[in-house]
C-alpha cells in the first residue's frame, strides 16, 4: 500500500508528472503514517462523544468509518487532525503523541472549505506556499493537481463559480497537493448526488494511488464505506463497536461477492440497533 | 447610460429648486430671501477657484483628512483584529475603548489642544479618532463572524498564526472592514471640517467659518459645495476600492429595480424585451451546465 510517490507506474499520462520530484520533504519517500488511539475519550469538555476508543490505523491503509449521524464520526476525524485534543487516553502518530494540527495530516471537510477569495489554483497552491515551495513551482504543481482532478481548464475560476462537486474535487486536490502522510476525509461526498458521488469515489481511488497516504474516510453511506475501505470501523452508542476487514476493496464488481454481502448485512444490522 | 442621466437630473432638479426659491425671495415660514442664489454662488465659486487661497484650503483639508483617515484605517483594523482574536487584548483594551467610543471626536478638541504642540496635529488626531471607531467595530465584528472552517483548513495544512492572519483573517474580514471604512470616511469629513472651524489655519472648514463671520454668504455656500463634492469623491473612492478588493463575493444575478437590458430596437420593439429575458436565462443555464 505504501508505495512512494516517485514510483507511480499507473498514473494516467499527463497526470501530475511534476508532483514526483522530492523537494521540500527531502530524500525520504512519502509514506503513510500510523495513527493509533488507545483508551481515548473524544469530544468537547462536558460532552464526550466517543469513550475508550482503541484503534490502530496501519500506514497506507484506507479505513472507512461509518455510524449513525451524531455518533462522533467528525469528532474522531477532528481529533486525528489535531484540531480537538482528546479528553483522555492517547492519540499517537507513528508512536509520538499528537500535539496539534500538522501538514502531515490533511483534512478534507464535508462543507465547502475553500477560501472563496482565492481562485481554484490559488487554493491548491496554499499548502504548497505554507510548505515554502517557490512560486513558479507551486503554480505548476497546483495546475497539475487540478488537471488530475479534471479541472485544469477552470484553474482561474473563483470557487463560487463552480459546482459543489467541483469544489470538493478542488478540496481533494488541495489536500493531496501538500503531500500529507495521512488524509482525513469527513463525508467529503455527503452533499453530492449519487451519480457525481460514484464518479468522485473512482477519482479518489485513482488519485490516491501512488501517494501511499493513510486514509481515514468518514461516511454515513455503507456502500461507499465498503467500496473504498480496506477496513471499516463501526461507531455507535458512544464508542467504537467493531472494526472489520473488507473483502476485495475498491472493486466495483465485488458488490455481489458473498463475503461482501454478508459483511454489508452485518454492518447494517449493527447500525440499525 | 440612463442611470447616469437620472443621477444628473436629480442634481439639476435640486439646483433648479434652490434657484427658484432664492431668486423669487420665497418667505413662507422658511425664509429664502437672505439666501444667495445659485448664480451668486456660482459667481463666487468662479472667483475663488481662480484665486490661490482656495487651492491651499483644499489641499490642506485633503492632507489632514487623508492622514487621519489612513492612520485610523491601519490602527482600526489592527486593533479590531487584535481584540477579536485575543482574549487578553479584549480584556485589556475593550473597556478603555468602550468608554472612549461614545465621546464625540469633536469634543476631544480640548484634549487635542493640550496634547499636541501644533493645531495641525490636533486636527489629524480628531479626524483619526472619528474614523477609528467605525473601522474598529466593523473589523471586530467581521473577524468574529469568519467561517471557522477556513481557519481550520489552513491549520491542518500546517499554517501558523501569521499565515492564518494573512490568508484567512484579513482577506475574509475585508467586506466588513470596507463597511467600516465607508462610514469612517464620512465621519472624518464631519470632524475635519468642524475641527478646522474651531482651530484651523487654512482649510475648507476654516474658510467657510471665516466667510460666515464677515457675512459673505455666497462664500459660505462655496465652502459647503466644496465639502460636499470632496466628501462624495473620497467616499466613492473608498467604495470603488472596496468593490474591487471584494470581487470574490458571490453576488446575486438579480438587481433590485433593474431594467432588462436594451435589445436591438430595430427588430420588433414590443416582444424584444421579454424575449431577451428567457434568452439570457438560457445562456446562464448553459454556462452552469458546463460547470457541472
């Protein structure tokens, strides 16, 4: 899973050839990061959303998180992003406790989080600017990322001039442009219609290829969770209910695989109660 | 084009009414008989414009207001951001500012006279204080009203305090800041003119008051017209700059009271206008589809 980004054999031609040279991050290849929670209580002071969570997310893994709304899925992501300190227990990245947000862990928001006064390209350039990439180079990289999500020709548009689905694609490009070692996604396709959604899922699988990033993907759509994830975590009733392996992840044809069907039934049952 | 014609018409109508009332010496409770007519004022204006004092007064007043206003803009935005973003600053500065805020800036003339060695600095101080509070208050409000997700996004990209300030807080607060600046420039004019009347040497306010004391009423009106035009020009400049810098704001396509765009009249005049609306809507739709 954790292939370095230099060795990207399966990116389509013309797709982000210039995101490969290692510049700011030195010689080390970009690899996924291990995120672990042990005995963690998450939430805001006085309002614990999740209690005693033990979860280990392997480097390069795609973990999907499902649960009924209000169960603390977003809280889990915000805590992993470092925006919300845990109430108790420990959250660690590669064994070191998390202290705050970092460019290592990009967050893709459910709502529109693009800066409305920046053009699409300037939005994608932002993480690169923060990392200190020189202007010409970050322009080139941002353009390449926009092309990779199919928006190369709209690079100079302002966010409110493009559709919601396109804004989410830009958010994805922006998150990945900073070459994070983990990408945390908070129902990124939640507001999109079914068709756009399926397209976005395929796009996500495609652009994640070769980044080697660890992904935590929160959704309330069980089918989306089972398609995208290597494992699926079930949240509910104030805690983590179960973590299950997903057979044949990211195969469109696998939805009628008996093992997958059985898992789907299990997941739905556990969510129903 | 038609809108400009309407605007000119409104000014011309006001002048016409003034001329009619004063030249007919109307005395119906309101007494216009002592009032200079438009032509008196125009003659006085022409005489003044050709003299040297008028331009000295003009540049003096402009220098005072621009210095005071720019200082107020910088200080107001800085203090507003500070108070909105830091609880310590809010606790330390908040009470002092709230106590000073209700004091009319022009009431600070004694303070200005005591504090500053020259009248000039005193006038700038009063102008600055006048514009400072509207800028401060609107900056504070718009910084507090920023969408939190913008800041969180920049933080998860590894952006620090200064990055958030430069990339989120300042640009995001800009629409509100310009609201404050627009109010501020208006209040600044009020205060610069009043301060000049009280303690100035040269300046449009000073000249207007001088003319009043020597019973030169056309001169007084020349002063008032000058203040009006200058105020209008400066607030338009602020407005235009604000619109330019906040072009990213999504705007509704609907303009209240707007007339449908003129279509070619030589084609059928009657159905042309209604046909233009669905046509325009269709092209808008086509563009939206292209965006999806």
